[in-house]
C-alpha cells in the first residue's frame, strides 16, 4: 500500500468538525474518497473545506483539532491502493 499525505493549502486553524457539538467529518480508520471532507481551515472567520485528495483509508491526523497550520503543512495521512 502507498501513502498519501493531506496538506493544507492555506494558513489558519484546522478543525475536524463544523461546530463544537457536531461530529467529526472523518475518523481515523475510515474509508474515504478523494472528495471526502476531513476538516476545515479557518482564516479570518472564513472556512475552507479540506478534502482527502485520494481514495483510501484515513490512517492518522498529524495535527489536533484547533491547531494552527501553515501552507504545505501535513494534516493527515491515508493509505491508498
């Protein structure tokens, strides 16, 4: 199996869910497709969806919910076929 790293194109704050009381977009171990939203990047109160970018299994998040991120930073890893 190959590995795919999901990177953020934007600086901001990474969130795994849409609001504090909402469920996470995706959980580790879940099957995802390229278009599956795995989180949000918030920049100055504007939210952009971060998608998996490949079909596979979400192996791990490399940042915590609410962590600041920089462009090009790895956010999650997938195992892909």
